[in-house]
C-alpha cells in the first residue's frame, strides 16, 4: 500500500498541491483543459458514426464559446509580469522552448501515427499533411493553439516593449486583428493568432486588477457568481439559437454569403459571449480556491500543456479500443472513459517518463539545464512569474 501511495504521489506530482501557488490559476487551467478534452472526444465519437444526443453537441458549442479565449486571457495576465523579471530574449526563448518546440515534435508524431494507423482512426492523413505544420495548423486537430499562442506572445512582447501603446490603442489593434482574421483562414498560421490576440490584450489589462486583494475578495463572494449565472445562461441561449458558435468555427465572409453586416454581427456576438463565459469561469475558479475543493483540477491545471499536446492520441486509441475491440457503441461510456484516460494518462506519462527520460519530447533542454520553476516567495511578481514559467 505504501508503494502504491508513493507511485500515485509521483505519477500525478501531488507535491504541487503543497507549493506556494496561485491556486485559482491552476483551477482555471484544469477546468479549461477538461473542456478541451471533452471537445475532441465528442468530435471523435461523432465522426465514428455513433449517434450522439443533440444536447451533447450543444454543450460542446457552449464550451467552445469561452474555452480557448480563456487560455489566451491567462497568458495575457502573465506576460507583462514575466517581462518585468526576465530579459526579452530569454522570455522569447522560453516561450519557444515550452510552446513552439513541443508543437513541432508532437504535430509530427501525431500525423505519423494517423498515417500508420489510418485503418483505426477517423483522420485521413497523407504525407502532404506534414506541410500543414508550417502554414495551416488549423488542419492539425488541437495543435493550432500552440503556434497561435506563441505568435500572439511574440507580437505582444514586441508591441509592448517597442511601442508601449496605451490600452485603448492596443485594444483597437486587437479588435482590428480579430475582425480581419477570418479573411486569412487559408493561412491559419496567421489567422489563428490574429483572432485570439484581442483576448491576450484583455488578459494583460486584467492583470492590473486581478491580483488586488479587494478584487479577489469580491470575486470570491457567492453573490458575484449568482449575479453572473443568469447573464451567462441568457448569453448562451442566444448563442445557440442564432448558431453563432457553428459559424464562428468556420467564419469567413463566404459563410454569410457576402453579407458584411451579418458577418460583423456574428463576430460581435461571439466576442461578447466569450467574455461573459470567461468571466464566469474566472469567478468559479476563485470560489474553488476559497473552498479548497476539487483539488484534482489543480493537478490537471498544472499539467494542462502536457495534456493538451497528447490527449488526442490517447483519446483516439481509447475510442478505437472500446469500439473495435470491445464492441462498445454507447456514446456515454465512450465519452466518459475517453475523457478520463485523456486527462489521466498524459499526466502519468509526463511525470514517469517525460520529465527524465523522454524530456526531448517536451523541451529542447534537459531538466538540469532548465531554470527553477517554483519559488516559495510570497511577493506577487516573483510568485506569478515563477508560475508562468511552466
């Protein structure tokens, strides 16, 4: 029993729960990564031809409205503080090493596995798909997010350090990029970061307020979430009834038959729905920190990057085993089992193999050459900067 407990402690890196961290950040990341795994699990089941209730698809669309914007907001919260404690060149290199490098490695691996195991997957890949890594990551399942995040970070750092515009100017830049992005969907290496750069800028603005004790106390009040829930529900009902989410996924002017006004209205609707959803989840994460419940979300949040880059492979194998080997076609069983495996196995794989033995799959530098990630400092800037270096 003792050995099993030690294995669990190591496999899930439980020690992070004892460290001096902003727990609400880990809660938030944990919730979002669960929603990401849900999304790709749902899509895999649907593409397999298994009948899925409409409500499951609606839930997927609701999560889509704020799931990825939140990741960019979180990164925006961190970046300016990181700039205050780390030289620009080191910060950019750190982002490359932790974001873009794993993108190249894992996108290549996933395409290769999808080609080799084409009879067992829903993906129709060929060798030409390797070129997508360079210019069309939107065609590579979940991997579009990594170059989009890196590019957003790089552009933000350059604008912030070279131009240092007022927030109103920076916000306008973000809005222009947001509305222009769909016109470059054919080169998603550009359009993806342009679409989400606005949320990065908003995250930077949020960082000026969210670490104030008075603000956090307000966010932790149950009354705050009670006030936001009705707004969230109304926004999501409108979002679903007007098919905003489906259009936002493939939004181009052609989607709206050349009607620019309808196109702009859809983009505005998606933006406001996203911001309401993001705010609601941020409040929930602060409440979870206050109550100290569901600590497993903090573990998932800390490992969110490793879950993100590997979960599609795990979910795909799990679904194939359940359907082809065990002949299970119940959507709910497949959904729950695949999500569980999709978040648990990547965490175990990283902690038991990725850290010390297969480090080159996640970083270009050995562990003993990397900077220390954690600090016990209680100074907000140092504490947050350390937490963002993961």
